[in-house]
């Protein structure tokens, strides 16, 4: 009786990202960026359809082991839940409510410890200690189908809210005992 009412889906995946960025320069002594990221992930999802709509809940999950320049690796576990529900009032009107969580990983440039000159007073460098940030999305959509002389137009206004946590921002600060400023990305803020 379970599978005649509900649909259950699951899956697994794996990926290895590995690359090196050569930081050799006559102006810098920064080490090369040797990056490897072993990711294992999957998802579980349960859904049900009704005469006038559907409901779906589930979660992707991801675990990764990141090693940068042979330093002790960092382990991250990211549960990424999602849910959505839709209801059809008639052939012309329907609504949909959804929620999802996404991961925002730091880019190679943000992780790269290479030091570069921005101008005569400012240097810039990456930060190998960055952590992933997350984005939570909430969305409500109303759909109205209008037919005029065999032409159908869908009007779908949406209400949308997004919350981000652990965002990566560039911070500029003055180096101790120096007139030099450095710009470095840091997990520092939340955004709405």
C-alpha cells in the first residue's frame, strides 16, 4: 500500500576534484595551491500526488573532505533539505509553495594563498581556511492562466525570500607595524 500512495526516490553520487594552481612568481613566495576535494552525496525524497496537487519532501546531503597544500584536511557535512507543495484550484488557478537549501562553496581564487598587489598600498590574497556558505530560499507562486482568442498567457507573480549564512566577504585591514593594507576573504556575514 505504501508504493501505491507515495513515491520514494533515492540516489548516491561521488566526485573527486583535484587541481594545482602554480603561484611561481618573482614577486611572491606563496606556495602553489594544491587542492583536492572528495565529495560523497545523495538524496532521499518522498512525494505524493493528489487530484488537486502534490507534496514533495526530501533532502540532498553532501559530505566532503578538502585538503589544501597537504595541511590537515577539513571535513564538511551539508544537509540540504527541500520541500514543495502545489494546489490546483481549477484549470486556470494554482499555487505553489517551496523551500530549498543550497551550498555556496568558496572559489579557487578565494582559497588561493597567492599574494598579489592591488595598488602601492594594498595587497590581496586568498584564504585556505574558508568554509562553505548556505542559502535558504522560500518561494510562493500564484499561477493564473488567461486565454484570449486562442492565445494562452500564464501570469505568475511570486513572493520570494532568501537568507544566506556564512557569506564570504573581502575584509581589508592594515597590517601590524606597516602602512600596507591586505584584502582577504573571510566567512563573516549573513544576508537576507
